[in-house]
C-alpha cells in the first residue's frame, strides 16, 4: 500500500495529496466512530447500573411497605383487644391508587407498577 502511495506521489503529486487526505479523513472517521462508540458504551453501562439500583430500591420499598402494613394490622388488632379505637390505616395500594388518580395516571398504572 505504501509503495503505491510513494509511486503516486512521485509521478502525480496532486493525486498523491488527495489520496493522502482521503486516507487521513478515513482514519479520522474511524477514530471518531470508535470514540463515539466507547462513549455510548460507557453511557449504557452507567444507565444499566442506575436501573439495577432503582430496581433494588423499588423492591426494598415494596418489601418494607408489606412489612409495615403487617405491623399496622397487628397494632390495630392489639388496640381492638384493649377496647381502643384506632384510626383506620390506609394501605399502600389504596394510597397508591388515590395518588395515581389525583395525577391522572390511571392509564399508565400497569406500565409504572409492573
């Protein structure tokens, strides 16, 4: 390849210059494309970590809510045994449904909470 380039530059300097420029542009484009792909890979990896963290947090929140709901149910049963009246505890699912309706998100509920 380099021999051909040397022959061209000796006999046709303009063609050699244009060929050198085209090869240079090609190499720059390859480098830029590789750099862009590396940047996109880093971004995808970062977003993947964020989604994984959000899923764990969501799972932890939901598990806590289930635990908390059980606690409040036991608390209400103990209070009822002792003759105390306790304000009705709103379950998370009831709260969530009301919260979604207040924001007009009923149609997206399945997508958000799957």
